[in-house]
C-alpha cells in the first residue's frame, strides 16, 4: 500500500505505472498486467480507486482513477483528479554500476530507484565476474520501486557497456562525472565542482575499480572521491553514493 499526498491530505492508495497515455474523464486502459494485479491479486471492485502515472505527454502527473469495470486485460473507469507530482530530483543522476555477483544488482536497482536515480547503466569493469543481468526482471524491480516510492517516472535501464565505452560516452555528454574510489581520502563530495542538471556516478564492483580504470577516469576529467572513511560493500556504496550526490546537487 502506498501513501499519496494530495493537496496536503495523505491517503492510502495503490499506485501503478501504465505505458498508456492518461487524461481526465472516462478512460479504458488496455494493460493486461495491470488488470491482473487489480482484479486477481488485489481483488478490487467497482468504485475502488487507484493512482496511475505514465510517461510521454502526461509525465509528471498522477491520475486518480475510479474503477467501473475490470476484465482480464482492460480497466474501464474515470479519472476524477489530476495531481502534479513534484517528487522528482532537480538533477538527473545516471548510475553507472559495475556488475556485481549474485543478486546484489537487484538490490541496487530497487533502492537507488527509491532514492531518485534517473537512469541505470550496467558496466563490465576489469574486476566484474558477472557479465550479464536479467533485464526483464531488472525492469520489473525498477517499475515496482517507482510505484512504491511515488516517483513521477520509471528510470530507464540501458544496455550493458564496457568501462572504456562508458567513459567515452559521458565524456562526450559534458555532464559532471564522479567516480567512487575508496583510496581517494583527500577529497569529499563537497569539493566537487558545480554541476549542470546531468551527473554521472560510477560505482565499482566488489573489489572496486582497478588503478588502470581510475587513471582512465582521471584522464577523462572525472571528479574522484571516496564516499566514506570506511570501506563500503559495493551495494552499500551505490546507495550511499546515489543519495549523497542527489543531496549535494539538488534532491
């Protein structure tokens, strides 16, 4: 159950993303997954309400939807209210995360979505043991985390890239590029230069980035910083780093 603030009043309401464009008034939503969740899992009925959000032209708005009828793939009803969603950060942070062992990447997708990461780019670094992820499952985790946390959008997950290609991509983009390195104790995030609205954060695998990779980042103009005076696990570093960057530059 999610808690949605509408005009200063907090109400408990289930919240869902749908790719279909939304508008006020009567609406039919052709979304089999959503219909199944509403009808078979939550067993909602006529007159119940949910909150919907989408992308495209309706990005940034939440829609209060009153259910009139549910079939196995279509919801029919009426949008009774459109509420501006102002929970998104003022900056766009893309997390370039080196692939981790086991299911640790799934934890990162969930928690960093809740924190406010704009997009994810899985990276194969020198010390990466795992070379692939289940993208379908990752997208499902990110979508559900967006619904739960009240995000106005669902962060994108981009194709896996090599560390060298990731460096080249962000260098061309002109964003503020930050890389976490546990041995860099001299500079904290507070010393980072002013940022535009786009920031790239690189976090390494279990063993961190190699010295060769740190040198590549330094030569590309990255701001290199340690996230803590203590050694963090990779999944902890991703969460701490994401929050710290958003807090520093405009959450």
